[in-house]
């Protein structure tokens, strides 16, 4: 069976007064709390097992590591790969839930131009690589 993960971390500090007493994921977006929308997408795609990860431990640790210069509890490569899996799942859902073959070394889908077109997006000016 397909499993889903919703990463609902962060403190919502950029939302000011709105998040003083309510977690940002419980704030309304339209008629429903923010967290409802990814849940609806996942269940609508047939996902029956969903893990909701909520917390600020990694974010706080990251800030502490900037100050102390020590390594974070979650290595940057682990964080990158964890986020990539979520992005890959979203790409699959956008393409109707079809199976995709991912090459982690090349960070591209194998023989799938349509899926590869969704891997990145143009950067906003003035940013560029």
C-alpha cells in the first residue's frame, strides 16, 4: 500500500499574531485548516496510511548549529533526500499517480521528460545559479 507523509514543522513566526495561540497548520485556508488540504489530496489519491510530522526540533537544532558550528542532528544530505521523496510523491500525484523511475545520482527521472519538467522551476530574478 502507498504511504503518505505530511511535514508540518516550523513555528509560524512569520505569521505574527496569528500563531501566538494556534499552530499555523490549524489556521484556516478557505473553509478548512491548512493541514486538511494535503490530507484531502493524499486520501483522494488512495493513500490510507498517512504520517503527520509536526515539531520544531530540527529547526531549533539548525539555528543552534549556525551559532555553534557543530553538525546538526539531521545531516544536510539526509534532509535533502527526505525532502526529495516528498517532492517525488507530489510529482507522481500531479501526473495521475503513475509509477516513476528516479535516478538519485543524476537527480532526474529515467526516460520521462514530462516528470523531469516538474523537478525544478525557473528562479526569480535576480537569483540564478
